[in-house]
C-alpha cells in the first residue's frame, strides 16, 4: 500500500472566492472515524438550521476566521453567543450538541480540519 499525500491548503477546484457551498474533502474514512478538510468561503448555516450528529466531533480552524453557535436549552435562560474562532482554535463538540456555523470569513478561505468519531 502506498502512502497518500496532499496539501490541506490546496484549493484546486474552487471556482470563486465566495461560492454557494462549502467544500468537504474526506481524508480518512474508517469504521467509527472520519477526518475531513472543509473549506468555507463566506458561508454560514441557513437560518434555523442546526447540525445534530450522533457522533463526537473535534474541529480545528487552520486558517481564516469563523464563528460557531451552540444551541442552549430554552429553560437555561442562557443566550447563545457566537464562539469566535481564529487559526489554531479547536472545539470538541459532544454527540447531539446542536450547533451551526454563524459566519466564515468572506474575503479569504477558512480551512477546517474535522475529526468525526463514534460516541462512547
């Protein structure tokens, strides 16, 4: 078996600085584990949309800038505030922790490394 190589910052195939969709590239996909590179170019989650994964997720922001929002239970009285992210910041998102992308940098690509793994 040959080693697989690549460059996380290679944006070949991105046609415009701000497109309608983020780019998701699966780097590793094994039972109970998926690692993907995500490139955002100004996208945000649609209004009212929340990710709700049965798996844990660990996300590293490699380049660019972004903000995540996490849903707070209505009975908690907490106000959801954007979690600002800059290069080097990471977050571990527990399974079924509802979250969304509030915004990503519109003038330069935002690179994420996301590790999805089974909830134990």
